[in-house]
C-alpha cells in the first residue's frame, strides 16, 4: 500500500460531548519525539488546506498494523529515550504521548462520562493509529505518565498486549519535575483541584510534597495492575537491558544495523528532533 499520508487523531475536545480532531499527516510525524509536536509542525505548513477533520475517520480494519505493546512510566525517567531506541528500526512506529488519548481521559474525568464511553472511544482512537503508512509493521504506544492510573482500562481493551513500566528514583524524578513546566507537574497550579484530588487524595503544603506523592502514586498503580504481560524497568539500567530483555518482551528482533542505530540514540538529547548532543 503506497500512501503518502493518513488522517490521524491529534486532539480531543474536552467538553460534555467530546469530538476527536483528525489531521492528514505524513509518516514523518512519527519521527518527532512526541506525536503532537510532529502534528503541530505539519499544521504549520501552508500546503495542507482542509487538513483538519472533526469526528472519526473510518479505517479499513483488516489492514491495521499489529500492536506490539504499551510503555507506561514515571515522568522524567528515560521513556523518550526508550522510544527513540525502538524507533531505530523502520519497522516500528512509536506513538508518543498522543493528546487525543489524554483528551478522552480528561473529558471522562471533568464531565463524569460513562466508563463504557471511555473504553469504546479509546479503542477507536488507538485503532486509528494502527493505519498502515510507510514501512511500519508494528506499533508501540508510549503513553503520558498519568495514563498509568487508567492501566486497567487499557488492559480491558487489549488484554494480551505486553507493557513496560519504566521507573526512576523518586528524588531524581521530583528534582527534575521541579525544574520543568507543563505536564502533570503543572496540576499544582491548575485553577481547580479536580486533577490533584483524583490522582493524589491527600492535601500537601508544598509543590515538592505533592510531586513526591504523585510519583509514588504512579508507582503504586503499576504495582496494583501488575500481571504476566508486565516488564518492570528502571532508569538508567534499562539501557543495558534493551537488546536482551526489552526487545524480546515486545517480540522484536533488531538487525545489527538497527541495534547500532539504537545505541547511537544514546549520544543525542532524546527530546530534541535534531542532533543535539546529550550532556
């Protein structure tokens, strides 16, 4: 199938009647460290009139790619580096922290929608990322850190899919989060406390206390939902376990050339699309 672009879900409206927004995208969108970073790049181009579609685009389900698994993780723990190492093979598509998935879950939370609605919509959106494009043969989803609180929902949709939980020392994660902005760390500044109370029940006096509790809560969710499909990994040890543990867990086998390219990713900053040397 020789396709130059496909319509993929890029955002979900967060309102009582959420609609998913689709965008016609080139396969290069998956080369970006984060899927929506790539979608924004293509949206900035002037040669894509009518690129947005509101509502689901019907796909040919018989041609969908295979889901190889999911990556759940503590924030700031090397998950983007792991995704880049997996993308060293042109056969693997990694969909990294898609906002269409986040928007569905947030709409469910903010507007008290039915769980059956969330499961059905998540299944459709995940399936839409399996559309064939380029040389990809299998798909791995690297989800946003807080999605681990909904691990049971993903397990009901894809009960036999393999998953990894990537972790890091709590104090290192919190120190990194305190230096950043955006993402789950920004929930501390949210005008309502709905998100904070959903993920962390207790009240905390400082941002550091809140982030520590949040990181511990992520880890507890992974523990609660541990099953035979789980492989637990830690930063930075997972780097040395990539070939012998992570690839077999996802039923993948890289060529020597692909392994060489995955090791090369260690040199560069994983969250930069360019060749920015990591220090």
